[in-house]
C-alpha cells in the first residue's frame, strides 16, 4: 500500500546530496538607531508588561495564559538588546504595536478574561519551555469550522528561512497577516494549524526540535486535537527540518508533506574534519539517508521546483509522491 510513496521518499533523499546554496552576502547594514524618546517608550511598555506578568504569576493564573502575555515582553527586550531586529526605522514604530497588543492581553487577563484564545483566525500564543524555562511563541490558526467539542486534525508547519526573523516579527506576522497567497502559510482546509517558531532560523535542530514537540503539547492542552491526524509540513528551511523530523519520528505523524527542502549533511560535514563529539550529532541531524526506511509506514509527499539549484540536477529526485488516503487525513 505504501510502496510508491516509500520508494519515492528514499529516491528523493538519495538525490538530495547537493549542499544548500550559500549566497554571497556583503556586510550587514547597521541597525537603526532609536532616539532616547523611542528607547524610553519601549522600556516603559516592557516594564509595564513585566509588572503585569509578575502580578499574574503571584495570583497563580494558568501559566499558558501568562505565557500569552510574556511573549510580548520578551520580544521587546530582545529588540532593545539586539536593535538589528528592528530591520529598518519603520520597524521601530511597527513593533510598538506588538507591545501594545501584549499590554491589552495582560490587562484583560488581570480581569480574568482571555478572549483571544478561542477567537477564530490567526494569532500567537505562548508556552514555557521545559528545556530552559524560557517563554516561547507559537503561531496558531483556528478555522471558522472548529468545534471545541470534536477532535480536529492539526497541521504542524515549519517555516522557511527569513533573515529578518525575530520573535517580534514572528508575532507581528500573525497580528497583521498578508493579504495575498504565500508559501509561508498553509492553506486553510478547515484544520487547526500550528506554526512553530523553532528558536529562529536553525532548521529545527536541537532547541528548535524541542520547540516542535513542546508546542504540540501546548496545543493539546488548549484545543481538542485528534492525535491520529497530526500532519507535518515544511517548506524551504522548514522542508529541510521536516525531512529529519519526519524520518526520525515517523510514529508521530499521520503524514508528511515537504516542499523545497534539502539537507546539507553528507557533502558539508564530510568536507571538513570534525572531532567525534561533533561528527556524531551532525550525522544524526544531517545524514538522513540513514533514516530513509522509516518512511515505510508514513504517507509522505516531497516536491521541489524544476529550477531549484539546491537539488541535484541528475536522477529522478523531482516531482511529488501521492499521499495515501489523502482525503481521509
């Protein structure tokens, strides 16, 4: 039953021997400079958010709801510490709105209200990571058809590379979603969708891998999830992540769909000698050929563009495999 998708998965992985293209880049532009007034405005809002969080924690408010507020304070702090995250002077004004949204949530929660949780559409929620205790954001989409009394399928989306990605930009992207189709967002087929932040641009390695499973657990605490219909999806850098996540944890997914994702492993780390303690982890994460047989019982579709120069130009490593029983997932 799975033979076509299994053979395709193995063939496609074997073809993904070319390393990711590394573009030639010049020096990064200097970060935008905040005026003393702008710094004071940011710090004032961050301080107010911190005070709200401390008050909520002292009252023993549900920690997932507190995390929904604290993600904004953390995003603001990181912008002040690393101002290159503003991107450009326009970002300074834009991200004030992010802090204002966090303050609005915090004030509502102090009154015992959390209406944002069950509001339909796109939003950012938070959770505390058991890995390091940090608060982490996660993107959530609730379709109009969602019924909290019935288990629903969940799509887990791994994002592509974005050189301007920060926690503030991630939050703002859900606050102001684009008005045009984009591969950065999954199509609405009536499913719950989880967008993993993954600690930034790291192809969901190490802490970014933990982020996937911790954010799924956070979704399971908050929403009615059909655990037999959790589907993994990723594109570009998220596609590279989805290869190793799908193949190393095949029992966690009803199916996987991977777009434009290669992996740098064999050629990249084979070209440079590494000590054993580095070679081992690199082999686990990057040499996914060793894990290919785990696709045997996993409906899997992989695709890339004809002109994608990150994919080997010989062989049959292009196209898409049919996901088995697609209409039932």
